[in-house]
């Protein structure tokens, strides 16, 4: 199934003061007929296009001369916090990337991985945006949700959309918070799917991405991987949102988690999910065996 099948016409703004990188990112996204890609070579030009074209999503470079990616995010979100940002990162930009995520960027993609990851990241965020507009079910009364799902990626995607819809009904969260919390949820859920239950290493995806997905297909047909389940518990109180995700894999040594502030971390494929989860949630903890993660976002519900 193509990842863009559910997407209607969407406007994407790409911003980079490097003409080469701007063209490369724009062409990667322009392959999808349903996406209208517009571009800007500076922050001020991008702000003008936001006013005149109302893009659904912005992809921006971090380090630009006239206005940095961080300054662009701050300027746009002061007036249009609902627009998600994807930040393109280069080597040595770890600190700036972290600041962008803390200021409301929904995700990031290393420039070295644009061809592999940019489309998938943008497609996911656009689906969330579209479904938020189209769906009208009221979910704000829900206090506890529990799921138990098997090795079905479509169910995981559906659950991610349900979760995003739920977050959008919680008035304590801004649109930017909603994208961030949903990103953390999806990262934890897909980690449980690929790395937990199927035991396919993220290092393999970085080194041999084709082999990574081949191994996923193989294990979906093999014991014990194919019968493993994922348990999800979502709790909402007046003080917090709590999410627990547990897989049936062997777990991992939580003491060996890489420090997301370590130099070069942002450019790595492995560990990206943990960085996003730690940045976007107030609390993140694993059980001793490493097969269950609990994330907390503090809130004050508006009554």
C-alpha cells in the first residue's frame, strides 16, 4: 500500500538557503501528485509564503544565514501553532536540533537520510493533520483506554491515528504539543513492533535498510515472533497523560541507552525514537527488562 493513498492535496513549504539542498528536498516531495511543494531560500521569504499560501506542513533547514530554522519555527508558531515542522539536520547541529524539538518541531530528518526518511516523515504528519480536520468524534470524555494488538502494522497505524485524535480533544495541549506527543507515541509503538516483538535491530536499518525490511517480512511468518502481542494502556487524569507500551520480546539493557546529547547523536538512525520520546514527554522510564516503556506528559485540563 502506498503511504500517500489517504492524502488529499496538501501544500508543503520547503525552506533552505542552500539551492542544492532546497532542490533535492523539494524534488523528493514533488514526486507525489497530491502534494503541492513550494519553496523559499530564506526565513523571511518563508514567512511571506506562510501568509499567502497557508501550507499544511513546513520542512526547514536548521542553519540559515538571515533567519535560522529555530527562529522560523518560533515566528510561525506565534501565529499558526497548528503547522507541523520537520527539521533537516546536518552534522554538528545536535544542540540546535534539540532546541527546535523543544520549541515545537514535530520531527527531524538528517540530511544524509533525506532520500530514505523525508517522504515517510512528511506523509505521517500530513495524515495526522488531515484526519484531525476530517474526524469529528468527541473523545474528550475518555479517561482510560487499553489495547492488545498483534503483529499487524495497519492496526498500529490506526491506533496512532486514534491517539492523535484523542490528543487533539485535550484542551491543555496546543497543536504543536499534539504533534509531538503523537510522535513520541508512534515511536514507542513502532519500537515495540520492530525491535521488541520482531527483534529486528535498528543498527541493521542504518547499515542495510533492504535487509532490515526483508527480515521483518520473514519474522512475521516465523515463531515465536508472529504471535507476540503489544499491550497499550492510556490514562488521562486532571494532572497528566500516561502511556504504557509493553511488548513480548526479550527486552534490552536499559543501562546502555545512548545519551541523546552526545555529539553526532542526531545524525544516527538508531536511537532517534528515544531522543524524540525523551524530548517530547516530561517523563520516560523503562521496566528493568526493557520491554515496557511508560511516558508521562503533565497537563492541566481546562474545565
